[in-house]
C-alpha cells in the first residue's frame, strides 16, 4: 500500500477516537503519550491497527526515539509510516 502522510493521519485519528473515545478528535500535533496520555493498552491497539492496515512496519524504533525526545505526535508517526511505505515500495 502506498499511502500519504495525510491519509495515514486520518486513519490514526479515527483509530484513536475509536479506542479512546474520551479524547474526542485530537490534533495531529498532539503527543501520543504526553498530550493524549495514551497508555500501553491504547498504544498496542493503535499499533496493531497500523500493522493490520499498512502491513508489517517497524514501530518500536520510531516510538523509542520519539517518546524520549517528545516528538511522538500523530503527525510524526504519519510521516514516519509514509516514509517506510515509500521505501518499501521503492525496493
């Protein structure tokens, strides 16, 4: 699947709203752990959906780096995933 960062952002926002409806529809700039306070259960569900929708993608490297630097936003994840898919498609 070749998806744009915007398409991935919409998928992530919809999944977050489904898994954690109390959050409403967050901003794409919201930090998954800081602003939204997603716990391990919500993150596991979110990442599971990502892998189901986009295929096998490596998320742990992005998450470890992004969460330590405070850049674990929905937009950051979307860009990372779009780059991963583009690289896979180019290979």
